[in-house]
């Protein structure tokens, strides 16, 4: 047999093989690192492919110049198309002490930014859209919490009484109170006004009965040290008073001690003017509120509920209504208690639907059960069937599209307080049923506290992020997103977000159909919970699959070249390049998001008729379905691709129901 041929390797080939061998040896030594690098590279390639983006969408980061980066706690879309980003002190005690309060206005169209002077610490305020397009912002922070052991001065609640029926009494911040029994002195930490006493005259005898009025204020000892605390109730003289005022006006306090001091709220109220781009102060609320929920009603007035008051206690059910015409607040006649940041939606029958979602403070056995609240009768009808009812704190609630269906979804959530518990449950309820009852929906992508849900114009809902543990502890941020279709009752996977987001995060639909997300306030940055985290100041944009379908988007144009004001029940015409391609018209209320709470957002299906030039669109007649204000109008084609929004203004309906209010302070629901 002939000998086999021997092939001689060139020196170059030998070097290549030797090099390859070295790489193989090196690869064997560092296999995990090499694999991770390759996986990352492949993932970056995969998510940039047109097919992937058409199926799952795409995330990208916003380029924010350094001077405009803030700890975004609140975000609201304005009718100018710009987004108001509010930090206040941004959960940073140093900024609070320095009175450094921040607001930034962002224009997504050209990615421009503007710093806005911020008149008070609006950190943890409530906000909602007003009928004229201004944003009402109410409440915020008077004082940061101080944990037990860190409290340096004894302090607590002082109730100030006024027995004079002829005049109120104003006491400025720094007023000194001295105990009659102990002789110890304390100073008030805020301005207060004590109303005049109530006087009732008997029509028969002519005798007058006077009932003292009261106001509450937080007081602190003048100096540090345990010797300044008190252990019992005492009556306090008020310095600076003369004559009869010394007897008529006085304070009473229980124990003034070194107990943990919770956050305290403010009464301040502002309207943000989107055109002038500035805050305008209006009359304050009756109650100080930190973590309140504001809900716009069918007559354009605003309901303000819950929050921590000026001494750090949950407002005991004393709810009030703001009138944009008078710029004043009045109480509802009867009290009803809710934990802080309750998810309160205006239902289509004019009642208020409470889903059970909330974001924090309050007893674990009061005010947490879902139900429908009639503001006129104060009747509360419980809605049963909620699964994991003890895991509703930090859950997300959303009115599913279209709003006419009156179906709501509650997503995720966790245990009360700093609980490590979380859930992947979703719960659905149909308020049109004779006896509404929650049922479980499909599971969310993971167990998650703080998920953010945003209604999209194609009648789906994007939900993204959250964390498995309290404030992302133990590196538990969930880098996932999904899109829920109410018609099929199914989630489909969306592209994974680039930034982990938990506490103090949220998202908004933009006029061009994209979604922006903001914020995240983790306690720690590592799995061992040993390294303190920094607030994530990055903004992120999600471009949904419908904007990766190719072809032309539907187009809407106002033939009059301006913005329309359209009354409920009326019809208005818009031009379009291809009217036949339009399959749906949606009226979408701009969002106002904070602390897993966005009760503003809703997408309303509109009746429409195609014309040669475009569409004739008719608004519903129900003001509880379409609360007054500015809306985004979007045309959607049969692929689910939306047009860019045109803005439409819905004025207050002449026949919109209104609710009885009073300037009388109601009896607390919880004492």
C-alpha cells in the first residue's frame, strides 16, 4: 500500500493553531467570563434586529445634561406635550435642610430641558389635571422622619384651643408653649391658625354656649437632652398673649418624647401653569397632607384624600374638595378613612372606586378593603374576591382600555410596611356586573412591588419593572416588561428595560405613542445589602412594537390649524391622509404618576365616521367617563399603529353633577 501523503504545515498555520490552542486554554480557564461576554454581545445584537423590535419593542436611554438630572419622584404630561418632572427635595434630607427643591420641564420632541423654580418641598405631594390644563399640586413635606435613637429634641403633638367666638388666632412658627405643671417649654414648628370658637345661642333663654375650636401643631423642646421630655398630659401657656387671650388660647399636650418621628405634611397648594411654565400658589388645604391622592371629579373639582398630617399621623378620614373657580378647599361633610396614596378612580357612574392599592402608611386592618364610595351618601360598598388581600401595598392599579368597559386590573404588590413579601398575582374586576367581584388574571412576569403600568393607544397595557423585596433590597429589581391585552386576557413579553426601577418610579404615555419611565430609589446597591444605593436619575424611553411595524402611521390634522374645544356629546372633524386605514379613535387623558399611583390615565373609545377628507369624531355625553380637561386624540389603524396625538379640550359640562361640601371640620373616621 502506498504511504499516505504527509502535509507539511506552514509556519503561519502553526502559529494560528498555537494561538488557537492558547485561546482554548485561556477560554477553559475563564469560560464563565467569556460566555457572559458572548451572551451580552449576542443579546445586544438580537434586541437591535427589526424582527425583535416589531415583536417586543425597544428601550433606550434619554440623554439628560447633568444640570437637569434630578431625583424624579413625580411626573405629569402637560397639554403642551412637555413633561413636568418633580423632585422637591427628592428624598434627600440634606437637600431638604438646604431648602433645595427641584422641578425640571422636559420636552420629548427636541429633548430640551428647563429648570423651574420650586416654591416648596413638593416631595410626596399629590397632583392631578385641572379642566383648564393646569396641574394641581397639593401637599408635600414639612419635616423628614427621624428614627428612634436619632431624635435629638423631645417633641410631639400640641393641640391649641381657642375659646374666643369672635376671632381666630394666628400663631407663627416658633411660638413658645410652657407647661403649667412641668414648667418645660417647647416651640411650634409651623404656622397655625386656630379658628374662632363655635357659639350657639338658645332662642328661648338667650343663653350662649361656646365650644372651643382647635388646631394641631408639632412642637419641639428648645434644647437637646432627655431632661426636656415630659411623661404626662399638661396644659401650656402661650408666650406673647395678653389680656383675655391668655385664658382663651392655650395648648394641651400628652407625652412629648423621643419616640420615632414620621414624615410630616404641608397644606400648601399650587397650580402649575404649562403656558407660563411656573407654579402659582392658591389657597392651602385645610389638612396638611404627605402622600395624598388627588382625583379629578366630573365637574372638574378635585378630591383630596389621606396623607400624613403636620404631626406625622394619617389624616383620619377628613377629605376635602378643591374648586378651580374659587381656588379654595372645602371638606366633605362626612369622613372616610384610607391609607396613604390610595388608588381612587372616578367610575363611570360618578362614584369613586377604590381598588385597594396604596403606597404606605396606615394601620393594616383599616381602610384597605376595595370598594365603591358614594361621595354624597358616604356609603361604601365593598367589592369582594381580592386574592392576596394582604399584599396590596405598592401594587399598581389601572383602568383597562377602553374606559367604557369599566374593567380594572390590580398588578403585583407587597406586604404592609417594610415587608419582604411580594406577589405576581393580577386581579380583575368588572364594575358593570350586578355584583362586582375580583377574579385572578394571568400572572405577572414576576413577583413585584412597585410595577408601573401605562395604557397604550392600541387598547393594551404596558407593565414594567418593580422589585421582589422592599425598595429593591437584596438586589431584587425585576428587569422585565410585558404587554397585557384585555381582549385575550393574556400577557406577551416585551423587551427588557435597561434600568431597574422600584420605589419612587413610574411611567407616562407620550403624545408620539412612546412611553417614558423615570426614577428608582433602592435602599442598597448589592445583594448583601451592605452598600447604600443612589437614586437613579436616568430617564428611559420605550418604543412599543406598533412603532416598528413599517409603513406609514395614521395622520390626524386639525383643519382649523389650532386646538379644539369640544363639548361632551358634540362631533368634530379632523383631516387624515388615509381615512380608510383608520379603524379606531381613542381619547387619552394625560397621565400624572407617583408612588405606583396614576388614577388620571384612561383611554376612551370614540364613535367616528370616515369622510373623504378624514374622520368625524363624536364625544361621549357622560362627564364621569370623560372628566373635563385636555386629552390626546389618536387614530389607530387595523395593525394597532397609532397616529401622533392632536390635543383636544373638553370643558366642564353644564349639567355635570357636583357634590355637597362644607367648611365645617368633620368628625374623624379614626380617632
